[in-house]
């Protein structure tokens, strides 16, 4: 397992790559996870915020572009 100290030593790009690996690993078991009621409320709130101000968001493509640029 990687320690917090080791994570702190990583470059921002390496940290993002690590996050990507972690998300991919989590995605394998995501079907078995059910969000809690609090998480459901938070997701509903965020969806309302996006619907009320769509200009405050970026497309997935733009997000990925920014991520690649940060690496």
C-alpha cells in the first residue's frame, strides 16, 4: 500500500494518474454499492444546481482536456 508520505512526494500529474487508477479499480465493484440517503440528497442538490446554472459546468471533453494539460 502507498503511504500518505509517498503520495505527498508525487507530482501533480502522478497524483492524477493514481486517482484515475483508483477510480478504475473502484468502478469494478461500483454496481454493488448503493448510495446512502445523504449521498442521494447531495446528488439531487448538485443536479438542481447544474440545471439552474449550466454555464457553471464544463463538458466531459473539456474536463479531460484540462486534466491532460495539468499532467
